[in-house]
């Protein structure tokens, strides 16, 4: 749930600004977020993946319930400088 909340409010994004079709870009995590990547192991292989966790648990379906504009306004948005 914490991962979905961070993602829905812009504290965790892919380098393309959260567009699902581009999810295999670089992940950007707001430095104020405490997130242990080891909590998200890949299925049946070594390594970790926030993307796989997103799809396996359908986190996108939760976004409309978890998104809070007043909270999103407080997230850093370093990907805006990538353009």
C-alpha cells in the first residue's frame, strides 16, 4: 500500500513521468521517501523490481483512491528537468 501511495502522489516515478507504456525507464524515487528495494523481489529470479510489483499487484487501480493533490504538490519532481 505504501508503494502505491508514493507512486500515486509523485514520490516514485519512472523517468518518463509515470506513463505505463514507458515503465521500463529509470526509476526515480524522491529522496525523502524511505523505501527498501529489497522488499520487492523479482518472481523466480534474482533481483528486485518495482515495475513487476506494480503489475503483479495492479497498483494503478489504487491510484484514484490514493491520489491527493495537496500531497502530490509536496513531492519533488526531478523528472521535469529531464525534458
